[in-house]
C-alpha cells in the first residue's frame, strides 16, 4: 500500500511538472506589419523579435515584411481577423487620410481606421526633397521638372510628397512624377533621369537623436553637389488648415543632417505603431512595457533603437492621449512617462 502511494505521488509530481512546463512555454505571438525587408523599421522590429525572449517570458513580437505603411493601413482596416493579434507600422497622416478618404490613396473613407489606437511613437520624420540643380531652391522651381520619390505604398517616402506636390498646385505643372522607391529615386536623380528626389530623416523627440535613411549614403558617396529643398512653412500651414492633415512643420537647424550648412524647413509626421481598439488591453500593456524596456538593447544592434528612448516612444500619449490604446496608456502611466 505504501509503494502504491509513493508511485501515485511521483506520478502526480510528474504531472504537475509537465503542466508547469507547458505553461512556461506558452507564448503570445504579436505580428507587426512593418515595411520592406532591409528598411530601418523592419530591421528594428526584427531585432526586437530576436531578443524579446531575454526580456519577456511569453510575449513574442514577429516582424512581418510589407510594401509600406499605406498598404498596412488599408490591409489592416479590411481584415478584422488581424485586430486581436496584430500591430502595424503607421503614421498620423496616413491614418487621417484613411479615415477621411483622401484619393488616390484611399478613394473612400475606411471606417475601421477610425477605430485605430496608438501603441507608441516610433519616430518623428522629416520628408525632404533633394536636388542637384542649384536653380531648384523651392517647390515653385519644380515646374517643368521630373520628380522621383519612394513608393506610393510608403507614407514617408511617397504619399507625403505626393500630397504636398498636389497641395501646392504643382502636379499638373511638373514634367513627370515617378514613385520609384527609396533607393531608386535617388539613383534616378544622380543618373540624370530625375531633377528632384526625396529622402527621409527619422528623429527622436526634439531632434536629440537623428537617423539618416540609407539613400543619404548614396547621395554622400556620389561625389556630386546636392542640396535640400526647403518648403515655406506658411505653405505647409495653409495646406494643414485647408485639409486638416496632421503634418508637422519640421524646422531643422543647420548641420542637423549631412550636407546641411543652412537651416531647412519641410513637412513631417509622427511615425506610429498602431493597433485596433479590439487588440487585448493586457497584451497592449505588456507589449508597451517590453518596447520601452528594449529600446537601449535594440540600439546596440540597429540604429533605429537610438531614437527609441522612453520619452520619444511615449510622446503621443502626452500630446494626443485620446488616441492611445488603454493598455498602452496604463503602461506609460506605470512607467512614469505620463501623469
């Protein structure tokens, strides 16, 4: 009888251990729809994916390649099956365009976009036109010129530039407008196939850290003379007032960027990580804490991590608290980043 009791006890212990092991390896996967492979945001979230097990027992972010943030917003809004387990790279302007129906990107309003909630701010962007012709000093000089940009599926590289060219009344006056891609547009400029190109600067809050996207290096290594094209802030403000687009006026002091001896003014945007309101609150809470905690680690392996400081990530939670997912807001308050 004693032998049977010991065997039973051992079996029970084995069962408890097995159950504990299963519980210990239970994982919560969160897909993050980002951008093309090789782009800064994709590589940053791929780094989070690699090292997240060192920081959280069960939360497992997975970086998912996509054509860009415009695509993310459209696809995400149209697929409710993603709303409980997926986050997207997005932005203030693209979510505004989706909710309001701004063609050609969103011919009709996407009602689901009104239910998006912000998890945090990935970067603050500056969308910059560049030229090699010294006669091109402002958008008014684009008339009769060939403009090349990033893809229209990419808000920071193609969508914002298209909106501004149209908003300034120049679309019918330029010789051509070609959304070639981030690298291809700069190559076209340097090859003489375009007169105006575009690059994007990503920054932490207050420009305390700045990250030049890859095509900057193509310009710098070309040996060619090139310069940034400033946009009059009153033109940006007039467009914002007319349309409601949440563009920021980005005033970049001299030497903020490479090859920038003079101040430059252009448009910008809060680059977001967003969820649907149906994304579980507890998961949003845990994910936000993980993101803030991992910023310094990501910075060791990826330049984007250098602008993922806690204050920058929590920026929208302070300026637009009504747009923040409640789980993320709970994390920011617990971390002392929001009152």
